[in-house]
C-alpha cells in the first residue's frame, strides 16, 4: 500500500505523514497490529526499505514452494 496508512491485516506499505513531515514504512500483522519499521525524511530511503521488505516476503513465499 503506497501513500496511505491501512489498518488491514498482512499489509506492508509507506505513507507521508503531513503532520510530522516524515515518511513512514510499516507492516501490519494479523488483526491489523501496526508496526512502523522506518521513519525518515527521505522518500528514497523509505521506498528502498519498502522494496527490501517486499522482496524478503516474495523470496520467503517462493522458497516455500519447493
């Protein structure tokens, strides 16, 4: 999920918090338990972190198929 906070289960995403002037990268586990993994002023850093989280999940899913 990009550019907004979602409280749904099993979501990774990032959004810009206008009040704090920070990018937040987050992960929600089951029951929508929200965990901010990175807060930064750098949009580039936020998207690099989000990409690495997505790739980690992707690799784990694909490694379990074998």
